[in-house]
C-alpha cells in the first residue's frame, strides 16, 4: 500500500518555492520510478503553488519519510506542514481497483 505525502508551504514563501522549483523537479525526475503521482496544490484558478501531493510507491513508511526529507523543497525549509500517511488505491487511473 503506497504512502501519500501532503505538504503545506509556509506563509509568504512563494519566492522560496520559485527559487527551489528547478531543483525540486530534477529530484522528482530522478526518482520518477518511485512515484505514482505528484503535483502542486494550487489556487482554484490554477495559479501559484502553496503545497503539494506526492504518492510514493513504497510499503515502508521510513522510505516515504526519507523521500520527502531529501526533496530540495524540504531541505530549503519551504514546508510548514508535512503529512505522511498510508494510501489505499481504490480508484486509480480511471479504474476501479476494489
């Protein structure tokens, strides 16, 4: 069962997010084999990032925690809150799994 990682940026951190974005994307690209999904949480109009959702394909919580700890966004201190939790795939990629 994979782990979902939900992040919330610190207030007024748009500039820090922008500075670290390229490094963050390179990190995700290098670890794509570990990801089921990943993306920013945005405003209703699709602009700005103020957090993210990552679903890591691992059965081991420590691996999910290490994954987010190694993200350049984490290393730069962008996040106010990080939640790591198990995620049960019930519907995925337009398919019912249960």
